[in-house]
C-alpha cells in the first residue's frame, strides 16, 4: 500500500507550487510522480480533431509533480506524514502529527 493514493487531498510542500492544495487525480508509479488537480498547470498546444470533438488552440492541463513534493492533508488541513498501524488484523493509515486514522479515499 502506498502512502498517497488516488483521490487523497494533498498539499504541495516544496517547489514552484508550494502551498497549493488539491486532489490526486493519477499516480505515475514508475516515475514517482502524481497528478494533482489544479496544481502545476501548463499550456499545451492542441490540434483540432473533429472526430473526437476537440477544438484546437491552447489548452491548460496539469503536469505531474514528484511525489516527494506533496504531503497528505490531515483533518485540520495541515500537511502530515503517514504511518501504518495494524489493529484488528487490518492495516490502516495513521497521521504522524495527530495520531488519528486516515480513511482510505472513496472510489468513484
């Protein structure tokens, strides 16, 4: 089990986008990167494609940032490190700062 999972609320703790928060959209595990909603926006030139109903022009999209630059947000909205604890034969994520159990993100 990874520390940060899809649909987790995270805060960027280092780099150009420090202080911004968002939801994890995708994990790129082979490159240790995450795609965070609304963070790391770049402009991309897009060709029009009428078959896919795509207009051409300049589109903004998120770019992946390194997983070491994000931290999970606890219930207070502050960044926290994550530990694991086994209770009742279940492995659960625990916030290091407060000690409270962090629920797994909801699947869509």
